[in-house]
C-alpha cells in the first residue's frame, strides 16, 4: 500500500533561525492535527539540516535535503555529498528538480549517480520530472517525462525502487500561479505509473508514491488529491507558511 506524502520544498528561503521557527510551527501544527492521512516532510537548505533535525526531535515529520553531489567526497568545493546529508539526520533528498536541471545543467547521467549515492547512504529519493510549456504545447511532454525517469532510474532493481518517490512538476506551473487541472495531473500520474508497471511490474508501480508539484495550495489540493494516482504534493511557496502548508496536509 503506497503512502500519501506532503513534502515542503523551501528552496533558497529562510535564515537558519527563521527555518527553525518554521519547523517548530509545522511540528506543533502536525501534533495538534492528530492522526493524519499522509506523511509530512520538510525539504530545507543544507545550512538548516542539523538545526531543523534537532527541532523535529521525535515529532512525526521527515527531513529532506534539496540536493546532493554526484561524488562521495573529494576536491569539489561547495558541494555536499550524500554521506554528509545522511549524517545530519535527514532521511530524504530531492533530486532532479527542474530548477537544478535548468539553472545548473544537471544531466540524466549526473542524476543517475546522485540517485545511486543517495540510496547507498540510506536516503530515500524524491525524484522530480516534468515538462516545459513548450514541450506541453508541442505534444512531446510524455516523451520528455519518460526519458527523465528512464535515463536516471531504470537501472535500479525493483527492490531499490521501493526507496524512490516520484514528483511530477509541470515546469510551466511552478511559481507561476498556474496549475495543471486535476485531470491533466491525473493523466500524467497514470502515465508514469504505467511506465513503472512496464519496467518493474504492477506491484512496485502500485506501491510507488507519485506527488504533484506545480503550484499546489490549500484551495486546489483536495481536488488534486482526490485523483486515484495523485498521492500528495511537493510544495514550494505554500510550504513557507505553516498554516498554508497544513492546509494542504489536511486536504487528505
């Protein structure tokens, strides 16, 4: 049975004290909400990982880094490796976000290495895929999404793939205020699950959590999450305010 997940991606926002306060607010809200129907994860900047991990303590909230290096160690100034991330207490890492692919030229081969290193160091991977507006309009979007998943993940075994969460993020709906309709999102989520069925079998595909990551907010989350193949969200701007974030969490 696959998990529902709502994961916040803080991106490059908040100082460490601001992040600690936000983490406290989220943890308190999660505790006050009682039994939730989804797992809650906060994806924070590298600088925040240890402090936020300490803030979470025994709260029922997961912690993710927003990236990791494609090397284990060495002369790579400014990089942060998967072993370093794991040593902070984080249990997840977000890989393949469109901003990393676009701004920092991350390739499928680089992401394949990052996925392998993350899994080898006990981290679960939230792997992002999605199309640009041009790719959506010219009809190549399914080919693009299939290639992103295939080229970085299909070397894994079915057992390894149990540690992967997929996040579909239509690039044209990130930070734009635009949102894929629930039917558009469901179409792609079902398409992705079909790809996983072909590669790993129906059981693995059915057990894989697939998140929606394009301008999800409290007002549209219930409609999105009602779809059979949408198992939660990877939340950007709305994760920076505990009340907005919890409005999405409680949409389940």
